C-alpha cells in the first residue's frame, strides 16, 4: 500500500486499525488494504484525524512543534498497556500528555503515539486515609471532591487545571498553597504505572521501589502514571491572604525569607510584574482559618520591612483560594489570547544561601520593557522533607531545609509563532541557567531550555547511574516520553 493511500485514509477516517511497518505509518479503516499489524482491541479510541493530531503537536510554550502519528484516548488502563506493548514491539515512541503545560516539547513526539491522559479521569476514593485517583484527574477535580468531605491535598500547584500524573512526573511546587509541606511528590502513597514494556505495576517505597523513585519527578522516562494514591489532610473552610506591595521591587525577597524560615504560615511567595515603567514586587502570605477565629496578622507578620497594617487583606473560601490562578489565566486568555502566545519560561531551583544574590542580579538586569503584558516573575519556597526522590533534582543543599523555585513566566506580545523572540529568550535562559548552576542551582524541567544528553547527565549527577539502570529495566526499547531528549 502506498504512503499516499495511507495519508488519504488517515484524512478520511478517524480510527486507526493498525500499523504498516513497510510504510512506517498508522493505517485507518478507509485505507486498510495490504499487509499491516492490526492494533489490539481497545475500550477507547485510537485516532488519526488531522484535528486530533494537530491538537497534540504543540504545548503551552508554542516553541516546539512535533506532530504525532496517532492519538490514544484511552478508555481504560488496559488500553494504555496494550498500546505501549504494541509500540514497544515496533519501536514506536509514546508520549503521555496531560494538559500540555510544559513549554519546550516535553510531552510531544514526532510520528509516534500520544496518550491523552484525560481519558483516565475517575476519582475512585476520597477519605481520611487519602485519595485514589486516575492519572488524568485534574487537581481542581480532586480538590472539589476532597473539600466536600472536609479534606484537601496538602500541596497545590498555582494553576490547578493540571493532571495529577503530569505534575507528579515533574515534582509539583506550590506558590503559597502548602510550601511548608514540600512538593506534591512528597505526599504519594502508591502509584500504578504502565512501564515501557507494557507491564502494569503497582509501586511504592516498599514495593518496586526503584520504579517508584524513578517515576516521581522522573519525567515519564520509566513509565506512565495511570493511577495514584495520595495523602489528604483536613481542610479549613477559609484562607486569608495578606498582600504587600514593593513599588521598587526591593524588600520582597528578604521578607519572604523571614516568613518562610519562621515556618508559621501555610505558604508565602513573591512575584514581580511589569507595571508602567517599573517592575513592581508583591509578597503574598496565605493563612487558613475557620470563620469566627481569624488569624492574628500582627503576630504572623511581625519583623517584616513593612508593618502588618500595610498589607491588603483578602478572605476566600478554600476552593476559591485554590483556583484563583485559574481565574487569572482565564482573564489573560480573554484579554490576550493567552493560549496562542509564545512562552519561553525559565524555571530553576536555588538554595537559601544564594537566592538573594541571584535574584538581585536578575532583577537588576531586567526592565519592564523586557517583559510583555501577562508576564510574571515568581519566587516560591518549598521545604525539603527528607523524602528520597532521586529523579527530582533539587539545588545543592545548604544550612537550611528550604529551597526556592524562581520562574520567569514571560510571553510574546502577540499571538502566533515568533521564532526570533523564542530564540532570543532561549539564549537568555541558557545564560541564566549557567549562572544558577554555578551557585548550586538546578533545573526544574517544565520550562524552555535547550539541553544535550551531556547536560542531562550533569543535571542528574550522582543519581544518573541508577536512573539509567531504571530506564534500561523498565523501558528497554527507549520509547517513552522522548520529548526531553534525556536518553
């Protein structure tokens, strides 16, 4: 069968029925003539239509484009396992995709198979012993189900319409929503994973522990997280946020450090945004409470560069507080067509002893003209919990248990491709990463940074041999999540 016939069949039909090794392409029902390997029976859909493939060809960054050959919308975990086995036998690459919110092609594959994780979206159990959820469940959905029972996940990302499997594959840091509790991967009891062999394994720190450690923060290199058992904690009904403003941008880092290392508030973070001709800083401090028993702001906010009375105070219900960034993103979408902007984000972990100097140098070198409307800089603390996550690479340890995630979440001024802008920001990111690495920093691999295999080996450091062994054991054909280019 000719390649033209295969392409014509893919355009006419949406369902794939097999793969032609001769043509190196998936086969649609409308073009199912000639020799090909028939795909296994599926509970969901395996799609070849142009729309489905195009939707999974770009991510949040809009810098890298790779068009998959087929898209799996699984109806079951068995679908994922069957198709991974099918692809492993034929050397076809497989990428798991949640909401596609990484920014440099991490969830993309050229001509391979994309597994849309939202197809696995069931919440199996929520209770005092924790949550049992599919990997495609959104954190917003879990929060809603848990809060109805007076519970909540301990740590949230800022934007919560992200899949649970997706954030567990990178780490899951919290801007203000649980920074004293570490990362999301610190609160995982058990995972169910489809390995690169197509095996379905349940793992924890006591069972298949090498797979468990390689999966949490492991960028999907050893398996696809299809189900997770997670910690839940009691949820207080309301959250009070204290917001300080720093017109010159100075002072926010020192005050954040004071609050963070004192450890008396649930979460605090700093942000900077272009406003007119200046880069204005803010410090946001979050304190859960029960109505009728409000927090003592004078005590909690003592010793800062501004008095407690300088803070703007906002009270939100727990659900509204958790989802506030989602609403901010919706406003950006309405105002700027945000989803189509190019986003060359920079994300790096720094230790407590170097964060002040690094931030001072970066902020001094930036002007409001360097950042388009919608851009934000974030500084997010997270406490090291002592849990062993070798696949997650934090900054070099220092005298405190705190590390800080610094993000430059910038974007292009107008929707649509902008190769010159992307290239300029990638050069900037490379230079900033070099400087961060020199002071013991590490990459948080959600952003846009060009990495070679040698860069990845240096990134993993002394954890590289064990990570490579896990890859060889659980994904021997090297088909899983090729986007980062690690192996």
